[in-house]
C-alpha cells in the first residue's frame, strides 16, 4: 500500500467515526468531543505524574519497588483493555475487506489499516502516557540503562494488541455460524468475569491464615515503679524502667520490621514468578532486572514479545482471509445437517402450555418471551450476578471482619440480598424490555392483543430470572443465618411486592425511554442522553418506592423494642397486607400503562428497530 492509499483509508476511517456520532445527535457529538478533551488532559496529567515519580521517587529505591509499580500499571492496563474487548466481542472491521477487494489495494494493506485502527483506545493512551513518563523521568535522573525499556514497551504493546486482534478474529470466525453466536458471546463474557474473580476467590480462601499481627510489647502495660516499705528490694529506678521499656519497644519494632521485610520478600518472589510465567509480566520483570543492574532480561523480553506479536499477526491475517473467502461459511465450513428428531404429537411443548390465573394472551406472551430470554446471551450474562455476588460479598465480609448479623437484622439482610439480585438481573431485561425485541416488536404492534396483557406477559417472563433467583438467594442466606420460621414467608411476600413495584416503574421506563440493542449483545446500538438520564432517575426513585415494603420489618422491630412484643408474626401479617395492596395497585397501574403503550407503540417501534440499521 502506497502513501496515498494509506492517507485515503485513514481519512475514510475518520469520516466513518465522525458520521457515526453525528447520526447520534448534536448533543452526543458535543459530549464525545468533551470526553476526548478530558481524556487527552488526563493523558497529559499521567505523563507528568509518571515523569515526577521516575525522576524523584524511583532513583535509589529497591528493585522490588520497580517490579511492583510496573506490575501494577500492567495489570491495570490489561483489566481495562479486557473490558474494552468485551464491548466488541465480534471484531468490527474498520474497513471490511469484501468492500475494498475490488480496489487496487492489497488485502494485507487493508489488514494493516484495520490493525492500526484497533490501537486507538483510551486505556492504551493512558498506559503509554504513564509508562513513557516513568521511563523519561528515570532517564533524566541519570539512569541511561532504563532506555532499554523503550523497545520492550513497544514489543509489549504490539504483543498485547496482536493477541487481542487474533482473538477477535477467532471469535468472528466462530460467530460466522449464527447458531454458535449466542453461545460464544455468553461464554467469553462468563470466562472474563470468572477470571476477574479469581483474586477474590484466593482472598476468601487465604485471608484468615494471612493475618499475622505481632503482639505489642508487654512492658508498656506495666504500672510505673513505686517505692514503698514492703517492696524496697523489688523497686527499680525510673531510669531502669525507661531503659527496659526502650529495649522492649526496640525489640518490638525490630520484629515488626523483620515481618514486614519477610512479607516484602515473599511478595517480591511471588511477583517475580508470576511475571516470568505470564508473558505480559516480562515488561515489569525487565524493569526489575534493569534496576538490579542486569540488561539481558529486558533484551530477551523484547525478543520474546516481538515473536509473540509476529506470530499472532500472521495467524490473525490468515484467519481474516479465510473469513472473507468463505472458509467458515462455505460448504466446506458447514457441518452436515443432523437428521431431524421425530415429533411426538402427545408431548405438550412450552409455548403450548397455559399459565394459571392469567389470560390466554398474557400466557402466550410470557411463554414466548421467556423462551426468547433463555436463548439470548444477555439473559445468560444477567444470571451471572447471583453467582458472583456471594463470592464478592464473602470476600468483603472476611476482609472487614464483620460480625454475624443479629436475629432482628437477618430478615433485612435476606430481603436486601434478594432485592439486589432482582435489580441486577432485571434492570436491563425489564427496564428496556422492548429494546431486545428489535424488529420483533412489530409482532406486538400488529397483534390484536391488549397492550395491558403484553406488559403482564413481559413481566411474567422476567419473573423466573429476577424474582426466582432473588428468592433462592434469600433462602440460602436464611440457611446460613437462620431466621424465625415466620420470617421466611414474610421475606418471600416482601420480595414479591417489591418485584411488582419494580415492574411498574420498569414498564414506564421501557415505554418512555426505549434503547435499541445490538443483536446478540448487551450494548446499545445507539447511545442517547435522555434514556441514560431517565435510567439514572429510575435508580434514584426505586429505593423510595420500596419504602412501603420495608414497613412491616420496621414495625415488628419497633414493637419488640418499645412495647416488648416479641415472638408474634407481626412482619408476616403486615407483609401479606402490603402484598394485597401492591397487587391491587399493580393491576390498576398495568391498565394505565397498557393505554400508554398503545399511544406510544409507533414511537417505540421506530426506536427499537434502529438496532438493525
């Protein structure tokens, strides 16, 4: 590719990015410009901070300090880089090769442009600003040897971005088969979340054994010496007491310093082994060895990371060519169709069933929406929250040394845990329930089903995911921290009431501010400011709406403390009353929201169908 082609493709890439933000509206474009300005200012600030640290702090420090700083910067970069990778699981080529192959441009040239465009990210900009500042600061402080980190840093960036680009190409080849697309999206996200939680698992497993606090010197708690008639021989002078106290304090300080040094040596040994075994850690290992006076590890690290980058880029280029030449979607890439299983006419399928106590229309909408959610990757990803939350809160609980909650507080803890899971799993699926329908929302618009029944069916479809998982987690907490027998049905009634209140607010948010969602992901196809602000308002209003649900627990606590009324199922009786009132309110509000949806369904349809543009 010559210089003119290179400049033309760069200009085309820039125009595509600008046009994408212009289509989102002038306000979004202005916010993007402001965000870019803030990001550039932050990059300059990181450059200055890194320079000051490299100039004033790092010279004369132990090599272990260099290792810890570079390991910390590298891990932070990799964490944010992986988050950016999750936002685009399927590689979105800046310039699709099938659209430029008819031009006098080589596929390798277009591939290079696409790879270089993947380097423009805020996380990489911040990482380079901080690391370049560190290197320049140490070089200005007189350490010329540290300049060997420059080629090592370049090789590190090339290796990380090349491996990432190859991984995106591999995911794109898997997603060429539509049947595997949803499983790939959910699987990659699950793998990343589990990988991020590994340190927390280690913390939960080893936190108790890692606590070693030395005992304070006992001589400081001894009373001051006093002279008397009965203890003349045992009395010591104030000078002798101060000398002994100083000796014990010095021994205590030496023991603390020795334990700290032992912990530092152990941490350095673990960091060195991890940096040696994990290729991205070769950058930190090279900085550590350069501070210790050895230059060959940095040179070997540069060579190794360079080879990794070259192999990954070659493999990514071959995958890209196979993807665009039909190797994954052609007849050779398609597996032989499996014979269809015979249909049993006596078997009642899910969509043919009928939910009790609701109309036939609401039952059909609920079962169809539930089947759609069970096949969607966004629902599978939402189900990860109940699996991750116990691990996270267990780590916080053990690290903070919290006490076991009292019997009066345990119902509140169980309700809060169930409600948190309900919000985390149902916020996206219920608060934007029409955004995931995309073009399928036309089915509801054209159907003669009352709009009230559509909303009811949508809420019932999310109930097994939001309410069901919340009830299970509340029951698990009630098993770990046993409650009074009447508190279990009371907490269940409170969660059901909270779910109905949550659905009323989420229905209004879905009708008022739908967000078009990209197919097969949880990312919006187009970001708008107004829906984002309304979602923030929803999160602020939701705790206020849940106050009536918490009144039974508060009333029982006040009666127990003020009137000494204990052992009576006050919370259960009041929770059932609140449940009945919430059910009546839900039925009335659902009718009003159904009329509202009928008035706004064309506007909602126009918004949610933008996902396919």
